[in-house]
């Protein structure tokens, strides 16, 4: 929430100190509202048993089958970067994406792996125009979803570093140079850059919001988990290829981006943030909650199952169950979870809360952990079974 305020103020003032102060003030007022609503709310304790909760969720939306394929080609010493671009339709704007990727002004070698995920609108024909380009690798497959398409690209990537670009976005011509210069200079596992949020409606851009993170630890993360100040989006980053050797997106899920913060960030030993916009992320205005069918609303239960997939993978990788892990888990079972499932039947929401509570209980550390203000209320909600506090705090982070 505080970052959202910061980006809005930055669009106007373009001064980090001023924007940090204003966003902190705005968030303070927001917290006052939160405290007031917390005081006047009707407290509700969830008494549903975990067994009953599991029964409800399994009967409503069973766990999807998701079996990523892992192929790790030998890294080529003469290839600096593999750029993975999943493609599904967007024929009318795809060429802008392709040109922006290939038009890099850089001394580094790179391959652009375009994975057509069963496009039906002519995007395939546009891609074929570039099949003889020396930097292009084309892969065509039946539809597997964006996670499955990204996995196919990862499995074909043999560069020292890896990058993702979405096919409806565009990139600046110095993106590769900017990110790899820093990665090589300091031998970093990951480099993150800024992006523009480009809002469109009916084919027209009506707002551009620079998403340039401040140097300050704006969210007051503690315990060494400052990396969580940065977005867990797959694009506008370069990753050392080895970070992905045992990690893939979970094909078939809608919310596959979750793995960046939960499975990639914990592996990162060294990283840098560059406050320079290199990526144009397109956001198309539509009211998601009003355009969903009932079946799609039910599918938001995938957020629970995906977190279970991630926890199982986290365990298998032997990653540290440290402060960052716990803080991330609290956030993912609250502000990245409840706002998407709140439109479901009340009994389903309660069941999802109870199941989240059980997972948090498993991983809560014995020693005290410093948490951001509202997240402390989220922790208390899980500790006490207070579902109304969880619902409120999940919307104020």
C-alpha cells in the first residue's frame, strides 16, 4: 500500500525524499482508518475444523495437477542472456514487442526465445517472419498457459542470465545493456530495474505511472528481508540462470508470478536495484470482479493450492525458514490471498482462512520477529482465529 502511495506521488514530484515523506504520511492516515475499523468491527472467530475446511475446498475446487518439466541445457560461455517471451495472441501489437526486444543497443550476446502457446489470432504467422533472425529462437506448442510457456522457454535457455518479457509489453533499447552491465560488474545473482505502469482503455493510453522504487526501506522490513521491498514480478529483471535450475512456474495455474518472491528471492545471495525505467508494462482497464463468471470466481481457490505447491517446493529445496520466509508467508496468505477470494461463498472463505491458519502455525518461528504494523495484526488474526481481523488487515497492507 505504501509503495502505491509513493508511486503516485513520484509521478507528480519526482523527488524521492518528498515522496517518501508524503507516502509515509498518507500511509499513517490509512493506518488510522485501519485502527478505527479494527475497533468498531464485529469480531468473528472461525471455529471450523481443519478437516471440515479441507473437505469443503476439496469438494469445491480440488488441487490441480501441475507437473513442470525440468530441462537445464549446458550454459554457453559465449551467450550472455536468454530472453523468454511467452506468446498467446495479441497479434495486433505483437510486432511492437518483437522489435523492441530485438532492437537492443548492447555489446552483450542474447537470444530471444519466443514460445507461441497455441495462438489462434495470427500471432504465429507474425513470429514466423523472424524465424531466420540470428537472435531469435521460435518454439510452437499447444496451449499450456503462460506458466507452461515460460517453462518451455526456460528449458531451452542456455544463456548465463535469464530474463522474461510479456508479449503485450515493450522494452527500452538499453534494457539488456543496463541490467547486464550491473550484473557483470558486481557478479550479482539478480538485477532489478524500474518499469512504467502504462494504463490503457479502448486502445488509448490514459495514464503512465512510473514504478521506481526508493532507496529507502519504505515498508520497514526487518530481519534482513529488505529484498521484499521490490516487486515479485518476473519481468524487468535478469536472473543468474542457475537460480532456475530447480524452480519452474506451475503450469495450469493463473497466479504463477507468486514464485518469484517465494522461491527465487530466497535463493538470491546478491542483487541490485536500478532506479531506471527499462520496461513498459501494459495494464488494460477492466473490472475483474465484475467480468468473472461463477466458475472463474471459484478458480481463485487456486491461490491456496499454489501456495501449497510453493511450500512443498520450498521444503524440497531446503531453503531457510527464516524471517523473510515467514514475513512472505504472512503476506501471501493475506494481502495476496484474501482480496481475490473474498467474493466466494462465506463458508469457502472461512475454510480458506482456516487452512491458511494451519500453514502459518506450522512455520511460525519461536523467537520474536519484527513485522510491519498492519502485518502484526494479520499475525494476531491467525494466532487467535479472528477471521474478521484477517479480512480487514488483508485489505490494508
